[in-house]
C-alpha cells in the first residue's frame, strides 16, 4: 500500500468528539481548496458510524455550499432523520469557521431480494493493463517549468487509466473533443472486507473526472484554459456490492451545459460488466 492511500485511509478514520459529532482533517494542500470527493467520503463515514451493522448505503445526495479550507479541521454533525425496519436516513452537515460548507443526505437499507434487471451496458474499452497511468500521460503535456509538475509527481491513492482523451489533449487538438469520458480506476492495495469502506472510496473517486467530461466537450482544461469552477451538487446510487481494489470502469457523459453550469453523469461497472454505481453531478463552470 502506497503512502498516499495510507494517508487517505487515515483521513477517513474520523475522530468522534461527541454523540453524532465527528471531526476530520485534510491533507496539506497548496494548489486547491478541499477536494469535494474527500468531504463527501468523510461525511458518508460519519453517517455510517451511527448505523446498525446490517444497513448498507444505497443512495446519497449532496450539495457543495462553500469552498473548504484545507488548513482547519472539518466538523461533521449527523442528524438521525429516520430509523425504520428496512431503511435508515441520515443527514450530515460539514462545518468550518462556524458555517456549513457541505450537506449530505444518505439512505441505508437492509439486504433484501427483489426483481432484477440491468439495461446499461459497459462500453467496449481497452483493458487497463494496456493503458498508461494518468500521470504518465500528463507528463507528456505539461511543461517542465509548470507548477503542475510537482503536483503530477505526488503519489496517488487511486490509479486512473484513461481510455478516452484527456482534457489537456482535447484542448490542444479540437478533433479529440467529445462528450464521453471512460476511465478505469483501482485502489492498488488489498483492502478490508468492509462494504462501507469500498462505497466511501468509490464516492471519493467519483469526483475526480466527472466535471472534466463537461470541459472535454468544449476543449477546456484546468490549468490550460482561463476557467474557474466548483462542484454544486452530487448524487450517487449504489446498486450492488463491489470492490474498489479491483478495476472498475467509470463511463461518463455530459448531456448539457449552459448558464455557467454543466451537467455530467456516470456509471461505474465492475470488470465483468455489472453496473455497480450511478452518479450525477452539476458544476459551476465560468470562462473568462
């Protein structure tokens, strides 16, 4: 297990400071504000700490309200909205400097059987072993004197392998623009058999590339175009058990953008083609 993944797992091990109140921290960061996937993952951990052992998360809906400050801890207040016989609902508010920066509502369910179908089909893609890492591809695009070189050199908790063009590639070559992004991802270490941990790490990874799908359509790229942006809301549905220490394909598309906002949606498939997670996100995107 690399040091970046160890650090992430440590960040997800929240400190309980009172009943239903937890405290989390952020890694040392100079380039960006608190990563949205981190806040969502920590909030889900906080909700999960208040549940019976037989409940499994099946959906979450979140709003990013204010930018997070990586220099100070984040306090997570959990509200026990409902404890039913089959379903449990939790609401989490993340607070910094006395103000809410993020809210999450999550629903949990006992394991039940029922009707089953899957209309979504995993797209035919190159195997992850045949693809270069995200860092290797970006090193070919970023200048030696760019501040992004140090950022690229940092170890990552999750291995990303792009099947489709990167936004930086589409920024340079208009023919590579498109509205679809396919990315393999995997946490490169054997993880515990904890269903919530795998869900939490999927939530963390879900925020890396989804907004980039909007940018890809227009040939825009963070650090290469004069743009600013932030996640506005994020929703996920968890359909079946899965493991994020096995390769998963994150198939993403952007059906719309306008009004300084962009919408993207994604589906996470197991390597065998089972639909495991559905994701939708809207983001603010401003071009100056």
